[in-house]
């Protein structure tokens, strides 16, 4: 495998790992709130059912993706990745500039615990509501993980490397969470989202170009140039937004 191909593989694994890390942290916070307030049985049951649904979705989508011509797949996925990645970048820049608040896992944990406790006052049995809460959290965050794995891996038959990156993130968060048994508030979530936004946007531009037949200079190494480009532009945008927000104050 040449240097360019290694760059694509490493970028796919890294993107899937970092993006999954963010999503799993958010899901874990809600699962922890459910387990702490109502016990781990409904939390585990809800989580396992959601994982089963996600697994079924992957089994169904996998063969379908192989039926789509590669240029069409790259074009569609590339455009979706651009929209997705630029959306993450926009929010990360606004949070870093102080325009919108940071994602606070401690606050989410407290809010979810309060909500479940309030529901418990009006229901004699909260197990099914607690299980449903865990199910929704894992399913919604998991859908984003599945999309990212499929998106960054399908363009070059890198589904397995991308899946390994996602599974590594899931295993890491679950192990750390089980040990400390509290919300992972110290994870630099906004910085991770900034980095993931850069990488997804770079993949989006790369796949879109390949989908319409563009022959990138340097071939696969062009992906690294796109990562550097989006990073530089994003940092410049962050600096500009910060200056404007300070002037407005």
C-alpha cells in the first residue's frame, strides 16, 4: 500500500474514531443517568435493543451499498459529508468563539436525572420509560456513528477500517465510563467536533471530486491537503468571529 493509500486509511479510521467518540460520550451520559436513577437493568436492556436495531440496519445497508456504482456512491456520500462536516465545524467555531454555549455533559446528566425523577412522581413503574430513554439515546447517537462509518468507508471499500475506529471509540468510552462511573465532562468535546468537522469536510470534498471524475493532484495525498485547507480556513474563521464578538461587546 503506497503512502497516499495509507493517508486515506488513516484518515478514515481517525474520522470514524473521533466522531464516534463524541457520539458515544453523549449517549453514555444519558445511559448513566438512567442507570443511576432507575438501576442498570432498564439501561442495559434499552441499550442492547438499540444496538440490535443498529446492527440490523448495517446488515441491510451493507449489501445495498455494494450495488451502487462507485462514482455515484462517492458523489452522494461526498455531498452529504460536506453538509455534515461543515455543520459540525460551524457549531464548533461558534462555541469556541463564545457565541453559543458549550455542550455540558454534567448539565445534561443533571437535566436527564431531574426529568426522569419528575416522571417517576406520576408513574408507579418507570422501568419502561427509563429503558426507552436509553434506547433513544443509543439509537440516535448510533445512527450518526453508522452514517459516518458508511460515509468515510464506502468510497474506497474501507468499511472495516472505519468500523474498527468506531468500535475502538465505543470500547474506550465504555471502559472509562465503567471505571469512573460519572459523566465524561472532561472530554474536550468541542475540540473533537472541530477536528471531526475538518476531516469530514475534507473527505466530502475528496469523494465529491472523485465522484464527478476529478483527477486530484497527488491522488490520495490530496486528502491531506484538503484537511490542511479546511483546518486553516476554520481557524481563520474562528479568529474573525472572536474579533467580531469582542467588538460587539
